[in-house]
C-alpha cells in the first residue's frame, strides 16, 4: 500500500431494519433517498448501497420501489456515484430478489457469501434482542452470480466470517465468478467474526491468492469507527451509513448520511489515504462506466 492509494468511500443509505423512532435522518421516500445521495456525493462518497422502502418506511422488495429510488438518485447525482442494490433478506424468495435486479439493473449488487447465526445480544438484559439463522446456501449464491453475470451486474461479496472468504475459491474455479473481485468484510454482527483489527487482517489475508481483489470493511454499530481506522491502515476501503451505525465517533447522532461520510473522509485523509473519485472507484471495483454497461 502506498500513502496515496485511493480509498473507496461507500455509504449504506438506510438499511431495512431501523426506523425514524431510532434515527430521524433515515430516508423513506425516493425524494429523501435522493437528498441523502446528494449529501453523500458532496462529502466524498462514490458508492451507494440501497435497501428499498415504500414511502411510509416499510421495507420493500418490489420492483417499483427499487426503480423509483434508483431513478430519484440518478436524477439528483447522475453518474457521480455507483448504485448498489442489496439482495440480502430473510423470508423473501430468490426469484423476487432477482426480479428487481432484472428490471432495474443496478451497477453493483451485494451478495451474502454464506449462512450463519445472525443475532444481536444485550449485555444489560443478558439475552438476545433477536436471533435468527441467515441462510445463504451455495445453490442460491450460484443462482445470483449466474444472473448477475448475465445482466452485467458486479457482485459485491459480503463476508461475515473467514469461511465466507474461503467460499470465493470454489466459485472462481467453477467459472461462475470472475476477477476482479469486490469483497467487503462485515464486522460486528453477533454470530460473525469478532470485530478486531487482527481479524480484519486475517480476512484480507484469506482472499484467493493470485486473484485481483479489492476489499473494504463494514463495521456495525459502535465498532464502525475502529474498523474504519483499521481498514485505512491496512490498505482497504470503507463503508459507513445509517444502515450500519447512527452515531459519530463522539457519540453524537448523525443528522444525515452526509455527516458520516464527512467523518469517514476526514479519517481517510488523516490516515494519509486519498478518497477515490468515482472513476477510480469503478476501476478498483471492476465496475464499467454506465455508458459501457
């Protein structure tokens, strides 16, 4: 890593679980998504991850909601950001999730790379706030990859543990996955890899050898900022946003995604890293320009 290596700053704009009772800045309507996209781009973000919602804030997997949000963001920021759709869900069919990829064709789609216990634990209550099995079997992963390859959508491989990173190798060998790889390590979910700088380095060290790959970190809740700092030092890229964390490092609640992106950009510069332009981000992630796509 050189000090001037560009860092891709990604924002996960809303998620699907949190609501405005928890954080008033979470966008619901397409117009609110677009306003957040403008704040993200103005502060240096170049890659926007989307979970769709209906205008009343209900999580949605419907084509019309993904289309309306994508159209609103494009109308606001044009080609200044890469648009990424989530495909992760519990209790939603693969067919339904593929349908909005086919209809809207985002540039990137996130893909969970393995099954796991997915939970949130409360030390105060000495119990789980929620606990579920997040099933992502290989047959579903292969189905998503086959469709993404057909549609020219770049997969973003979300890895919650080291075994998920190891799952990339057989898919490369099968030919359903082709480099360059775009991989993100999700740290801080109970049931996944514990969020430490050493574990982040292990995740990066387990990327397939001899394969071009760009990696970043997704820190969940309070560990977001230490994981951002670790990734910047290790040479990776970073994601922040209201899906993952509501708070700035000093404990103040963010007024928008723009606040979180501004802090991430500042940390990148302070670490000697240069925020990537959208053109550089496309090259690093293996995403063609929209005109070429």
